[in-house]
C-alpha cells in the first residue's frame, strides 16, 4: 500500500507541474467553434460528472496509468445511465461493449488504461461495484474499460496497473478542473508522432437551443496528418503519416478513446448518433482511423430524470425529438476536436522504455502558424 500511495503522489505532483507550464488551445487565445465552453471547459461541466487519475511512473520504463470517469455520484449499478458506443475502427479491446449495445445503458464508472491492463481495469471496477452499499447480492457487473497501447514509452508487458489503482482512480474522482496531458491513462501515449495524453473540453448550448452541456474527455494515441483549427500543422512541421512515401517515417497506427457526456435527455438511439459525430471531431484534427487503430466513442446522458432505476418495472422518460439534435451534434464535434487538440497542448516531452523519447508538440511554432494563417 505504501508504494501505491507514493505512485499516486508522484502522479499528482507531475500533474500540478504540467498545469503550471501548459495552456490549452483556448487559453492561448484560439477559441474554436461557435459555441461557448462550460466553466471548466471539461467533461466535468456536465452535472455530477467526476474524473480521477492514477499516474504510474517508475524508473526509466514504466509510463502508464488509469483514468476513471464517474457519470454521477449515486449507486451507478442501481441507477444506470443511458449510453451508446460507436466503433470508428475496431482494432481495440473495449470491454463491456456488447451489453451496452444490447441494453442501452452503463452501470459502472468508465475506465481508461493501457491495452494489456484491461483485465486489471475490469477487476478493479467489479471490486469497486461490489464494495458499494446495496450491492451485496450483485452477481454480474458489466465493467466498461477502454484502452490505447502505450507500449512505445511504457514496458506494457509488465502489466504494472493493478485493480487497486483502478479503485483509487474511481474513489479519487473529483469535479472541477480536469488534469490533462501526461496523466492517468494518457501518461505514455503518442499522438501524431508527438506526446499525446488526456484532453478534455465542453460546450454549453444557448438557452434557445435547450441550454444543454456536452462534455468530452479523450485518451489520444492515434495518427494521421495533424490539423489544428484548419491549419495544416503536420505538413508544415514535416511530421505526418505516410511521409516516407510521399516526401522523405511515422507510425500511422494507434488508438483513441473518446467519452461524451451530456445532460440533454437522450436515449441510447440518439446517443449513438451523438457518438458518431465525435468521430467527425477526430477527423477535424487530421485523424484517419487507420487499420490498426482502435477508435471508440462512449456517449452517455446524465439527465437526472432518465437514469434507469433497476427496480422499476416501467420506465417513464422524456427524450429530445430528432429535430432537436443538430445543435448537440455540432457541439459534440467542436468539443471533441478541442479535447483532442488539448491533449497535445497540455502534454510534455517524455523519455521511456529503451530510451524512447517523444517530443511534445512545438507549441510556439504552432501558435505562430495559427497567428499567420
């Protein structure tokens, strides 16, 4: 236990340092899209949503961690959350997907980690769920655990993530500002050849469009040809996938996990439509959902009147009509793209396994590109 506590403290110190050194794209003076963000420009702007990280950095080869997204503060197993999952490209190991698709809800916190730690993620979620008062007789838990592969910077085969780290991430989840960059599940990830990580953003619709909040959190480990707010950054930096074929080498494959949470009253069918739009946000960044990339979107509605009490025999819900969805689609695209960009802006250079070094995005050069477009 003592060693675990030390790991968490180290992770927290690293996060505080990153927060002091880096700014999001918006904080640099480049707001994107037409809708305004929420107070924290984070997934936690959606009411009741909390996020927790455990960052695991040891020696010169362990660079990994866990991120937990908790949809609401109650007993999630007994008050399930309407949800949907969309698969942009299925080269991944997303646990729990079939039950979500079958029943249209989620009954646990959402866990993000590395590819070979999905099993630890499942065990941690199950143990956490069974610990909750009122769950003494629960015999089946559908843990939702997503991943990306941090094996370039992290000695992934050592499977350093433990179920207790998962529990700690859930129990440490908090509202307010969300730590971004080299933290939690984003500790060892790489995006567009630069250091990736955790990113988040939100949008609040005008009251004339319902006043709903849409929050997004991402774990970026994918490739393509980087674009930021319409500027061809990857090409200008001479760092993009297929460059060895078209000009002068970068690894095209990778993965991206995207979690979208809104307080708009949506059912699973329209949440899947929302999830599809998050992939359009990824496309705005230059992501291509390559053959070896696991690109998944998990979308949830935390509208309090629509939580699913598992003791109810009949469900009475209020859901938005199809004709009211377009502004939510647009806000999802905006928030997803900004969250993905934030994961790059908030990350720091890192050296890991076998001396592998990955530079952070050269922010000064990128800002000049944006100013002089």
